[in-house]
């Protein structure tokens, strides 16, 4: 009976220690030059391979027009389903 209790207690202690060790977290250190600032979305990525036709990289007006068109016709279920 004593060996079963010792085994149970030692197993519980080992599980507790392992459980608590999983709660530790390494400190987060900022390395390098710090925060990277992204450019404006309408500037593009330099490759027009995947660009939508009608959009000119660097032109904010055409970027906004493409977003409005996509929101109205591509993502609006009411306008997409009106033909049925």
C-alpha cells in the first residue's frame, strides 16, 4: 500500500513540475533595426505579374477604384446572386 502511495505522489510531483515548466516563457527581445514600416498598399510590390488589369502601381486613385469595384461586384452576394 505504501509503495502505491509513493508512486502516486512521485508521479503527481513529476507531472506538476513538468506542468509548471511548460508555463515559462522566454523573454522577448527586440533585435535588429526595430519596427519595419511598410509602404503604402497602392505602391505595389514591384512585380506586375499578379496585378489586376486597370490598376497602375503607385496610383492611389486607381487603387481605390479597384477596391470599390471588388467590394461591389466580387464580394457582395446581393449583386452576384441577382441574376438567378
